[in-house]
């Protein structure tokens, strides 16, 4: 909403107050803190004290979102084309770990990277370990090989960091089960690495992330106005890509263990365990859920909680040696290899599922192939609407009798045989609530926006019927879906009343004793007609009934847009 002059002044003063608070904190801490100057600490590990690798990776993520996906264009970013659908669709596999579904999705992952990636880069360092150690302790040997020369200069070490991030992102796209999208898998890999090499710093970073998010939101929206309104609420844990997050943490932890072993370093086991547990809890890694039906889910909270506790124990043991501080594991010297083996086994198990989905062909399904209404063809994409159909992507991989998934969904379906895509882009509930949605489709070379519009008539007791239309650009609207007629529970002058979606608009039909008395098209504007002595009048979006001095609302037209 547009702010008045007073609102603009208040917003400006709010921003000034926020800036003053931040400057005051910086001045006080820099002057009175007894800790080392953070700039000098960072310069020991970073060129000019700046984590250049992290900056390059974040710039890459922004470039993908705005330059490749078109995040700033009308309709938002292209999302469907940049999921990791299949091994035979390399574009999705290459971009999915760096692409995002929305600005908020992008911002959340970038803030996570800003917090955790520099810890990883600091542990790696822009200088060889012996150069970064104040005591001069040699932690590695010089090498005249090409690899040794690369690792001996800051530019080479920064390039290795960026390259490792890209490789891990590609592996996540290829090996994580499901058509994933987003940088979160890599953010979790940064965190998995950080909580092993710098567990106490990571715990502080977890808290710092909350502060950073608050400050960013305060700058973006200094003043927030809100009103009570109805909305579609999906459980927050349904939006958690647990398999991708778990893969990231496992890969990050394994890489950190390898680096510590190479440098002969060992963290304190309780610190690693606590950092892993705190991170898993704050990042909702306990969200183990499955589908019960259309827009219905079941959360296995106890199983998920047990899982993150076990995960923390395994990571902590894998990160330690036979003897760590006061804890002696000399009687069980094989614990560390077992823990590392469990982490590797978990990665392999996830990878098997990911590869299975990556090589399995996806079909539109008989329900969509036999649909009675039309569909939109945009390039190699097909867009339609369906209710109560099986999700062909989830059900494409099965191992009878152990794993035979079947998930029923309703909404706008986007498919592409060429890209091996089957996706419910918008749920039926979301479309019903919004009325009209825009779905960008395309790839790196082209882009189109598909508009899908839903209209419905609903009787006052709740029975309803609907139609769904779709169009591309300025083309004519195509009927994608026509619901069955809706019958009112009320009787009008002893007759039954129903509304049927037809090609032109909607018809109101009156029946008595199983015989149709009349059927007339409902008016699109404020008009009146009579059937069997009863007057039906459309008043704005309501159908009002008048008969022998009695007047009441029979049905309501539901849409956020005008009828196509």
C-alpha cells in the first residue's frame, strides 16, 4: 500500500533509528571489547580480510536468479525448468542447486550462506596452513606439483573453494531424491562443515543468523501494516526439503572430517554434538512427514527427533579421534571408522534413491491423457488442471512390496515429455483462494507466462461448482476443467435447484420430482429472470431469490478476477 506523507516520515525515522542502533553497537563493541580486532583476525586467513570465495558464490546465485530465471520479470522466476528432474535433462541438473522459487526463498538461503560459508572458507584459508598459523607450525608440506602450486597461492585456494561448492551443488542435484530446487542444500553443507571444524563459532552463527534476518526484514519493511484475513495455510514442515538438507549436512560433515584428518586436528566431541543438535533443531531437520491424501500430511515427530539426536552423535564421533580431551575412546578404537561409515552409508542410500528418480521416465498419466477438457501447449510444456490424480513423479519409482508410493493431488499440472517433468505447480486450494495465478515457463533461451483463472458458484450451504481457464499472453482463454454440477440442499418453492458449468457461463436448473422445469444461464451482470413463479436476481456477486415476500441469498460467485 502507498504510504501517506506522515507514513513516509515515520518510515524514514524508523530507518534512521535502526541505523543509529547498529552504529552505536559497532562503536561500543569495537572500543570496549577485550577480544582481538575482528578485521586483523580475518586478515590472517583472508586476503584483505574478505571471504572472496563466499562473495563469488553468492554473486553466482544472484546471477542465476535474476539473469537466468528472470526473477525480476513479470510473473517471477521460471521455476519448473530449473528443478533436478532427470539425468537426461542436464539444464535442470546444472542449475537446480543455484536456482530459487521466489525472492524470499533466495534471500533466506543467501543469508544462511553469508553466515555459514565464511566459517568454512576461514577453516580452508586463502593461505597455506603454515602461513596462517601465528606460531609458524607447519601443517602441510610444500609441493612442486600443479596441485601444490595451485594451493600455494590465494587465488588458487579461492578457486578451489568456489569449485568445490559448484561440484557439491551438482552432486546434490544429481543424487538427492526428488526434483529439488534451491541453494539450501549447499547452505546445509556449509553448516555441516562448520559445526565440525568450528562448533562453538557455529552455535554463535546460528543465533547470529536470526539477528541478521531480523535486521534485513527491518530494513526492507520498516513499518508493517496488517489486517485479519483468510488465507491458505500449509504446515511449515511440508515446505522443508529434508532429503536435500540431510544430504548437504552429511557431505559437509564428511569433507570437514577429511580436512581435520589431513591436518591432524580434533575438535571436542561435546561441542560438535551440541552444535549439530542445535543446528538440526533450528533448521527443522526433524520434519519427517508423508502424504495422507490431497493436501493432507502426517508428521512423524518422535521419529524425526530421534533421528536428529542420532545424527548429532554420529557426526560428533566421526569428527573425533581415539582420544579427545577427557573422553577416552581407546577401548573402542573402531568407533570413529564406524561413524564415518554410517555417514557414507547414509549418503549412498540417499544417492540410490536420487539416481533412481533421475533415470526413470515420467508419463503424464492416464487421467491427464483422458481428460475431457482442453489443455495448453507452450513449447514442449503442457499445462492443464485436474483433481484427484496421482502424482506421476512421486509414483514413478517403486520397489514392490517395500516402496509403492501413491500420492493424490489436485491443481494446475505442468508436464513435459522432453524434460521428463510432471509437477503440480499450483494446488487446487491455492487457485481457489487466489482466483488467478501466473506460471512462468521456458528455459535459459525463452520465456512465456501462463495465466490460469478459476471461477465458481457456491451455494450458501457450501456446495459449489467451478471452471478453470488458461491462456498464454494475449491469446484466447482455453477451458481446462469443468466441474460437475452443484445441487443446493435447500428447496425453492418445492423444487430442487442446481448450477451447472457450461461453455458460455453457468446455468441454473430447476427440477421437481425428477423432472426439469427450466434451465437458464445465470446473468453476468445485475439482471433478473423468473422460473416457475420464482424471481432470481443477480446482485453484484450474489444470486438473490424472491418468492411470495420471502427473500434470501441462494448462491455466490467466487473469483478474484473477471470471468474470461
